[in-house]
C-alpha cells in the first residue's frame, strides 16, 4: 500500500516512520510512504502556498492550485474517474467525519491513500469539493496542522495490512475489534485465551505482566490459574466494565449477549 503525504512541513515526518511496525512494514515492501513539500508545486519566487481569506477574518488559507498541481504531479487519478476501491484522497480537517477503527479498516483495503495536510485557518473549500474524496478529523479538538492527523491515520491503517503484524488475528482482538460473532468464528475449542480477546467493538480489557506484586498491588488471581475459560470470561467482563466507565457510547452498538447485558446492568447500579 502506498501513502503520499502533501504538507508544507515534510520535515515533521523525518523519524516518525523510522521506528517499529511502520519501519518493518516499509522494509518488507508492504508499505511505501512518500512525503511531498507543497511548496514544490508553486511557481513564484516566494513559493507561496497561502493567501488571505475572502470575506475577511483571521489568518491565512491554503490555496487550491499548489494542491491540485501536487496531485497531478503524483499521478493521482482525477476525482471523476478515481476508483474508490483502490485510491482515496483525504483532506485532514477538524470539520471532517471522525476517523475511527472502522475507517482504518476501509482504508486498509485500498492500494493508495493521499493525505492532504492543512495549516493556518485551513484549506480552500474547493480542494474538498474538487480534489478530495473524504474530509477526516482525528478527534474533536483543533490541531495546528494536519500532519499529526496524517501520521495517526497512516499508523492505524498500515497495522491492519496483511503481513504487517506478526499475529494478524490480534487486530481483531483489541479495542474496537470485530464483533463477538466474527471472533467466535476464529476461536478454536480449548485454545488458550488470546493476548487480547474479543473486544467486539468495545474497549480492550486490562493487561498485566510480571511482577505479580507491584507496589502492593497484585495481578488478579484468576490470570494465574491457567483456567482458560474463566480467564476469557473475566477478560470480557473487564472489557465491558472499562467500556461502561470510559466510553459508554460504544455500548449502544455493541454485539452483546443477554448474559453480558445482565452483567452490565448489575454493575451499572453498583
Ligand atoms: N479553522 C479550522 C477550524 O476551525 O476547523 C482549523 C484549522 S487548523 C488550525 C489547521 C489545519 O490543521 C486544518 O486545516 C487541518 O488540516 C488540521 N487539523 C486541525 N484539527 C484537526 C483534526 N481534529 N483532525 C484532523 N486535522 C486537523
């Protein structure tokens, strides 16, 4: 999969992708990341990428022409003929739809993603209409530029690509993972509990490692019993508990059994 990042600060990405899973994926040829300086697509002496907003107001706005030229130079298919199952041009924006794990799963099916990073007051809206397929936000806050958002989208997407993680199943058994039914299809009878088990659209359960006793707080006994079934149940309950406490909104669409609903009702009022 190829990512192109168009930015006025390509230097921000130096180092960010030179570590861990991204570096390994690139070395293995699964992932290619190319960053492009938007100023390379200007024609004036000052390499101008921004201008004053029509209608007045604070700050500057990124001009549409350098962005359009960048896409042409990168051989990105024009929007009208772009195949949405292969290629996507994404504008990073606080006004965009929220980027989620489900979006990452969709993007991971594509061959190429182009990430357009805004700065200043934002990007001329015609970029959104004429050049980009999606406007994505990484959360309900305002960043000073789209670069960190681009890095977030790239990271969350590339780790879902086949062959990137040693254990591909783990991407389904973590926070916001697939539904319990899908997970059950992967489970084998009597198999040891997975390191992360059955998030089913919820948050992951809490993890523990050695030492057993850390500053007086010990690892929950059940995790050292070796009873796989009980551990699996306990982990699911912990995931439910944590989701109820930190992200109750996720429970609305969660795929829950009657037993799990009863468990939630019992702790909700405790
Ligand atoms: N005036 C804009 C608004 O109120 O929505 C904010 C512009 S922001 C200072 C500059 C750039 O940062 C945006 O064009 C966008 O590319 C990026 N950005 C800011 N917040 C973001 C977010 N939550 N998600 C993704 N990109 C964001």
